[in-house]
């Protein structure tokens, strides 16, 4: 079921970034994926709920929930990028599916959290910073969807095709 939904709704590309083979592209994506993962961990460690409350006027419970969610996500993404690297080397379709579904699920959670932060900022008169944060977050996920997820889905489908032909 997961494969058919991705096949129907998520576009694919035959090349990563229009010039790199899908396998090498998946390896590069997994290595570059450590940057946002470490960023989420730094956000958790350095930013803290108090700074989120002071900058965007998010309530205490909401700020702690958001910061802890980003901390947990940082750890999970570190593990998933290692898994993606292994999946690219060994051609393991199910691990690529795991990565794709996690990133799609987290994108929804992330956009909801950023909308909540933006709403809090707008209510307390920080409209420009709230809208800038929401715009940057949306641009990040558009990039992820347009380049990263479509490249990985194309790689996954090429693995699936090879398995079908070999069987």
C-alpha cells in the first residue's frame, strides 16, 4: 500500500539533481542530511524553550513540546540518514520507503508546529518574524519535495523495477 501511494502521488526523477546517478545521489543526500539533523539537535540544545517563548511569544507548554519534538527528530534523522546510506549501497527498497514516509510525516508535523509559532508571533505583534519563519520553512519543504524526495522515490522505483525483472 505504501508503495502504491508513493507511486501515484510522489513524482520521480531518473537522475538526482538532473546529473548524478540515483545511487550516488542517495548517498550524497544521506551525507548532507546530517546537517539539518545536527541543526535540530543544536536547536534543542542551544535555543531552548525559553528563547522560543521570548522571540515568538509561544506559551511555555507549547515551546517545550516544540523544542523536544525537534530534539527527538534530530536523533531520528541521524539514524535515518545512516539507514539511507546503507540502503543506497545495498539497494534495499524497504529502507528507502521508511525514509520517504518518515520525511513526509515529519514535514506535516513540522509545518503544523511552525504555523503554531507563526500564529503566536502574529497574535503578539511579531508578524514579520513569524511570516519569515513560516516562509523559510515552506521553502525548505518545497525544496525537499521537489529535489530530495522525488530523487529518492525514483531510485526506489528503479530498485523495484530491477527486482521485478530479476524475479
